[in-house]
């Protein structure tokens, strides 16, 4: 079961909220709702967040994302719908039980840090545990531990005012982590930081997440941040969630025009991975083939080189036609001796941006292998360039087209495999 | 023309507005006498006790003590001022009057603070309370002091007590307003942080809102004390004595010298109390935390 779940959560601000909610459910248009003098901030939002996942909610300001996150811990009441934490509907909880949920299950990191200026860094980090009634000794040792984890050892006795923005948010993060909740809500947590610092704390978050495996709901208006952090991303527009998917899904298969426009500016080479652009290798030869056979295969395919594979498709290396031809002229030698490791393989999750240098170094395609060394696919230089080209044409399309093509600009082409 | 105007004037009957108020006052005096007597006894007791304490050490010793306090809280400049100012009061033979006024002002300010801060907090947390409190405060601040001095004499007879009551009424509003303003001005995210970690409303109030509003609350306390001092002369009119009595005496006898001396003593007290209370405000945790940045 998912740890956190929102079921058609709706929030309407205004006196006639309940009436507006009924009309929204009946399918009233925006103009009719506005006439009631209410503001629908979040409309019919449903999603699940799995344990250990970073779930990013992305949208421009006014899209309702801050309202949404505040309903997840009951800072705002829902107008209708349910928010389930560990299967418990928090909207139905009495105040005291809701406070217990906040103490034990959900903590929060704020956009402007919300550190208490009159408390030391240590006392700030220990706040969640203090509210819970944990003894001073225990909560301070916990707070120290997490301050160390976010890289603030030695700053415990300083006041927040003496810290830089990036350090303040590290304290905010330590405060949320020290409280020991499974779920952490992060409301535009890094938006107030300048770009270099932001990247630094993003890395920190990813690093900590790798170690602690928290369940994080992260709100942002920055698409690059969303793509970098999110295991899954929900795109919000005017209070509605318009698409939920992984970074690649949203990039390659935007649900509508709005999402497509939104993602048009993204640096795709950072989001697309080797796995999403790789192709089937055109020419491979088994390692136990004789040189003559190998040479014939190469010539038939008019290829200058080929990847050599074991029987279980593990990559041995590459051989070039010229080397085989020379070897055949000199006399019979096993193919294994002619194999070189000139082109080191890359793992499938490598960002495309990191492949350009590799591709420039060698004429051969860049091989993609998994942990066992099995060849998953290859990325020829042409494919990389085509990927860039396709990106550009895709962007042009999005800007001009009124009806965006539902087809994803998937770059994997069907290739023929000699072996199969 | 005149005829028509008169005719019109007659159409609007006179509302017995003042009479209603008088009836109310009379009713209160008749039925609430025991309450007022209790208040009178309590306030008189506290003020007299405080005067006794202030008069206990010889004037120059108390001057030295106050100067040390000034040195500790504020610095050597205020300490020097305290020595000179209080020395002057003693030298112009107004010491006992000054202590009477100081005691009255301190008691009135204390009562005022004890009322103002809870009312201010209630107004900050509840819009309805705020809407009711605001016009009442306006009334208290703008209604000429003499107007409520008269019923105060009815309730408490002449002496220190109506002086204290009038002073409290006049000095309460800035304390309430600045407390409300301070608490409402606390960053929304700070309060949310308290809520998000599961703190109780009381915990948020005492642990976050009041400490963060403290600079503003202390500014209110400071203003409240200054307004109390400005009421010293008016308190003198209802027989509270002290420096107010001295100044009034100077006015009545057209004695320029005496009036000026009494006035100067009030100013010395005012400057001393103002600097001391604002120094206390600067020492609050939040003020210190933000000053270091």
C-alpha cells in the first residue's frame, strides 16, 4: 500500500466553497465558478506516493501546488476528497490526533526556511522532537547527528541569522529529518536559493535520500529541478493535475499542449539517458567465430568494425575490419586475439549530455551495457546528432502546432541484428 | 429662512445621551460599590507600599542604584544622566513628590501591561475580538481624559486610585495595539512550521509567536509607560499628588519657577524610564538574534 495517497482532493477558497465544489463536480465551467466569488485552488487531485519515492509536484505560481501540499498534512482542510497517510484519512481526524500524525509521520521543509531566529541551530533542528516531548539529551544528540549529516557540524551553537541561505535550508532539512517522520513535505524548499547553492542542496538531498529512503513530496516551479529530483512528477495547471509520470515520460510523451510547452525549455540532454536513445547494434559477431566469417559478416554489412559478444551477449570488445583483414592475410589467428577495448561501455542511466565527448573520441558507436556487462544497445554518433536534431524540430512543432502530436519523439529506430 | 430652520430643528428630538451615561454611572456607584472599594484598597495599598520602598534608602543611594541599573542595561551615558537628573530632583526638593509619581506610574503601567498583553493576544488570534476591541481602544485614546476622570472620582473618590485608573485607561491602547500588531506580524511560515511539527496552539503562542513579537510588544510597553507619565499632571488634578500636584500648584499660583521645576522632574523620570524599557526590549532573544546579523 502506498504511504501517502490523495483521492480527488479539492480545495476551494471562499464563502460558497461547498456550493462551488458541487458545481465543479457537476462539470461547471470556470466562469460560472468565478461568479460565486470563490477561488478553486486545487481541483480533483488524485495521486499516490510510494514509500521511498521522491514525488515532485510542479507548476507555475498560482497553480495550486502550495495549497495541495498544505492539505497533505492538514495545515489546510480539504473542501472535499480524502488524504490518506498510512491508510488514515487525516481530514477526519480530531485536532489532537492530527497533531500526533504531524509529530510522528509527516514533517515539512519551508520555502523561506522558517527557522526560529531566537533558537540556536541545534535547538531549531531539535524542534520536532521537542514538540514530541523527547528528553533534551536525546533530542539534542539526534539533532547533532542529522546536522552532521547535512554538513553543519560545528555550527550547532550559532543562530540562524548568522548562516547563509543554503546553510539555513540545511538546518530546515535537518529539522525535518531529525523528527524521524517517514514522509517529508518540501514546499519550494530550494527556490529561494541561488542556482549554484541550489544545485548543491539538490545533490545533498539526493545523497541523503539514497541513504535514508524517506518518502518525499517536493513542490517546485523549476522544471529542471523537478526532472533532477523526481522519481515521478505531477504537473499542475490551474489547480488540476494534468500529468503524472517519470521525467522521461513527461518529456517524451507530454499529455497535452501545456505540458509540451512547459518542457520545451528543458535541457533534454540532461534528462534523456543512454537507455532512451540507444539502438540495437547493427553488427555483432560472436566471440567464437573464426576471423574469416567475422570479416565476411562485416563486409556484408559494409561495416568498418563490430562488437564482439560472448554467447550470453556479454561484451568482449570491438574488432575492426582492417585488423581482421591483416590477420587473415598473415595467417589464421583466433578472433579473441584481435579484440580491442578501445571503446569503454557506459551504463544505461548515463545522461545523453555525457555521451557527446565519448562519441567524439571514437568512430565506433558507444556501447551500453548493464552491470553484468551484457550489451543492451549502442549509440552511434549519428543517433546522438539526430537526437539533437529531433529535439529542435520537436520544439518547433510544439511552438507552432495547435494540436501537438501525441507521438513521442522516441529516438530508437528498428535496426537489423545480424546475429538473430 | 430662519423659521424653516427652527421648524426643522424641532423635528429632531434631543437624545438624552449624556443622561444615559450618568444614569449608568450612578447605577454602578450604587450597586458596584464593593468592587470599587476593593479596587481602591488594593491599588492604594500597592502604591503606598511601593512609595515606602522607594523612600526607604536615602535619595542619593537610590540615585546611585538607578545609575548602576542604567549602566548595566544601557551604558555610561544614561548612568551619568541618571546621576545628574535624579541629583537635580533631590536638590530642588522634589524627591518625595517624584517618588510618589514614579510609584503611581509604575503601578499604573504594570496594571496596563497585565491587561494589554492578554487583550492584544486575544485580538491577534480572533478577528471578532479584534473588531470589538479596536473601537473601544479608539474611544479610550481620543476621549478627553477629564471626561472619564469625573466618573472615576465618583467610583473611587479623590486620591491616588482615580489617578491610576485614568492613567491605565489612557495608556492601555498602545500596549494592546502593538501586541496585536506584533503577533499578527509574525511570519506566517513560522507559525506553519510550529503547526507542521505538531505543536499545540499554546505551544505555538508561547514558543513562537510571543518571542517573535517581543520587540513589538516591548515597544508597546515603552509607549504605554510614556503615556502613563504624560498623565501625571492630570492625575494630580484628582488629588493623586506627586509631581502633578507640584505642577498644578505652579499653574494655580502663576509660579513660573515651581511649575518649571515640577515639569523638569517629570521629564527626567520620562527619559529614564524610556531608555530603560527600550533597553529591555533590545535584550529580548529575538532582538538580540536579529541584531547580530
